[in-house]
């Protein structure tokens, strides 16, 4: 009797708890009342095969707006229209169906719909088994059970829903042109959170253990980082600098001049250099002479100088100006004279482009070099802003240049916006293209010249593109990418510049001059790993966590980067001094917050929990020396 009574009571308790927990939940993904600014478009060759524009009225005439999605005809191609989403919130809501209103354009062949997630550092697409129909030319409600979405190996979506970061309409292969409207995208859930599987620990990569180990045996799955502050291994060479041009939507604006909030954010970053793109800040005044209007460039240089930075002027060979070698040389000389009052001493001749072959780019470079050195032989002049891995282009410059004070190259984790998260992070870790450029420079007659990375980021604009649209530029992964790239790239490069701080699309500052993850990582690097700091021997047992350490004038600092989309536990051990006055950590692990500060136990052994793509600096401070 007691057992029966217990079962009845337990059943009633479970039923009432279930009824309470399963209150239906609706999450609005996009109702398009504010337009389509949250959407991005992309295609294989960046030729504009896809587009999304706001439209009105909305579904069934009951809402103010909707979105019109268009795909031009494609052959052996792909194109997509994407929107970032919060899979973790969907999982917490017990998501069951993806719902939206659709008005098809009458095409028999439908459109692919998929959800993209990041699992163990890899980008995974969960796709429907069949396209969404477009044959009905009237508004209808579409409800897609999330159980219909499957991974590439048939994986179920539900236990992995918290990894989803993007909703995407896509066409692939060959298709005819089509268009359709959508409105009121929502997620409907039970209100009971879905249970996610325990993340699989990153595979361990064995590394030799130093004879004088400083770290106790790590817990199962933890990553061991060991630092010896007594053994130096060179110096930190490069800082995190910025490039500036003009906003895409306000080409005549001088952002350093007109936006004090932006100017303050750049000043807080404390770059050693600011690179100004003359292609965006100079206007041609008379093409027949040619002559130019440098007023915006001069104003930008004056503001940059006021921030106590050095200024690098980039002089591209803009196709819009139609210059020959003589015209380009004239541009260089006129720019030098216009900026004489600002005491600008460094010039990048960015003559490499897809429109010019190597020989022509070299000819323009030599013309500009002679022109600038004619104004002042003490100027620092370099070029040609080719991609770091373009060995033929870089080699042609090093063989044929009249002179070279610094080699200027570009470096992107993914030049075309493709590639998985693991691939772009590996590019930052291995810096293969940068090693190619550095190797060519070391073997050339200009081996004493500096190496500048004048444009860098996690992703470029791609072939035929004009603006960057990779969503990762503004996500947490970008902060980790910059943390990794600064660690690796600063071993080879003398200066590194992000591209392009004046445009939010590049992922440094948003339209309101608030920081994106890349900004926080760059600020932490400039603050705690200044140029000239002494690197020390540091090892990590697994490349999932990048570790670097340095001695500065005020502290002994350790740089930790979680390069994966999984949380990682780090067991850190240090050696090098007997007494600690203080141990502390600054960590950036949440895009909704800024860098957090915490005191740590005064111990040479620390256990650090790193959230996905977290960036952290640990500081160990000795007592004052007598």
C-alpha cells in the first residue's frame, strides 16, 4: 500500500511539474519591422547572385513589412541569404518548430533551408531533406519540425541545438532565377530546456615535459600550460594597430574628425601606428593634370598625430583615377607635400591589385618610390600590399624594387569568406603565408627591411566583393582569432594593422563605436604585451589553448586563448620567482560584457576555466625589489 500510494503521489507530482514547465514559448527571430539589416548575402564568386530587400505590406496584410529574397540564375555555383540566430536560447525554450510566413514566386523547384552550428570548432550544416516549396504564389504559413533538420552524417539537431548560430536560405548547383517573400520567423517551444550532450574534450597532443616540471598532474581532459619566466625567447615585436579609410555609407566623412566617440575608442586602444587609406580619403580634383584634393587625408593625419601615434599613409593605385606611372608618381609627390606639416614619414605604395600583373605593379612602385625619396630621402617607403602567401608577387618586388624600407603584405584567415572555423583558426596559428613572405624577405637584398602586415582580419571581402560580410568578423571567434594571430604573427612581423576600423563591417567597432570582440583582444594585447616585452618559454599540452608569456616592466604576464567553440579547463604552472605579491586575471569571454577583472590565489598553480573562444591575461606580480 505504501508503494502504491508513493507511485500515485509521484505521478501527480511529475504531471503537475511537467504541466508547469511546458508552458508554450514563442521566440521572434525576425518580423522585418525594422528592415533586413540583420541579414547577409553571399555566393561562390561574389557576383551578387543573392539579395534581400525590405518590402511591404507584410504577411496576409497584417504586418507593416516583410522581406523579398531573390536568387539570380546560377550554374555550378552556390548562393545564400543568412541571419545570425541564438541556438542556445532556442534550446532553453525547448524549441520544437521553426515557423514563418512565405509567399512563393511560382518556381517548381524550392529553396534549401538550413541551420548552421559550431561543434568542436567545426562548422556543421543541419539541412532539411527536401527544399521548401515556392510554387504557391500567395501567403501561407510554414511550420518545420526541428527534428527534420539533419547533420551531414544524419546527426539529430535537438541535442546540438545550442550550437546553432545561423539560419540560412541557400541555392546550390544550378538553378533558375527565383524570388519569394518571408515574414514573421519564429521558434515555438515547450518551455522545457533541451538537454545538450557533454562536450567531447579536445584530443590531447603530447608535448615533452620539462625536466623541472612546475605543474601538478592535470585533471582528466584538462590542458596543461607551463611557463618559465627565467628563460627568454626573444621579444614581442608587433602591436595591434589600426587602418582607417572612410565609412562605406558616407564616403566623404572624416571619421577621426567628426566622431569624438570613435576617436576616443581608437585612443583607448593605444595603437603605435594608424594607417590611413588615401584611396578612401583623397579625391581627384583634375584628372587631366592630374591633381588631387587631400583635405580629408590631412585632417585625418592631424587627428591621428593628436592621438600620439605614428602615421602610415597608404597610396593605392586606384583604378577610378586612371593613372599611369607618371600620374602615380605625381600623386605620391603631391601627397608628401600636402602632409609635410603633419610630419608624416612612412608611406605604403599599395600597387598590387588583381587588375595589374606583377611587372606593372613593380613599375608603379618604383615610380612612386623615386618620387617620395625625391621629396625626402629619409622617408620610409614600402609596398606593395600583396597577399602574404603570393610568393611570385612578393618575389618580383624583392628582385626588382629600387629600394625598400619595409615589405607590406596582407593576411586574412579566409580571403574569400569561406572555410570552417577550425580552418581560419589554423591559419592564424600556422601563419603559413606570412612565413613565406618573411622567408623571401630574409633571403633578399632587403633582409634588414621591416615586415608590416598592413591589412589583416579573420576574413576578407572575397573575389569580386566590395564589403566584408562574413558574420564571424563580429563574433567571439574573431576575438580568439586576433588573440591567436597576434601571438603567432608578432614573431615574424614588426607591425600588424587591422582592416578597417572606420567600417563596422570589419568587426572592430560597431556603428555606435562600441567594441566588438576583436577590439577587446587587441586592447588586451597592446596593454599587457607591449612591443619590446621579453617572451619567455611557454608550452601548452594541446593546441586547443594557445599560450604565450612575457616579462614586462610591471608584471609577468600569461596570454591564454581558447581557440575552440568548447569550454576548456587549463592547469597553469609558473616558475621564476619565489614570492608573489599578487595574482590576477583579466578575461573576455562574453560579448555582452567587457573585460572582467578578478583576483586570484597567490599561487604558482592556477586552474582557469575558459569559455568558448575566451581571451585571458593572467598577471603575476612580485613584491617591490629592495
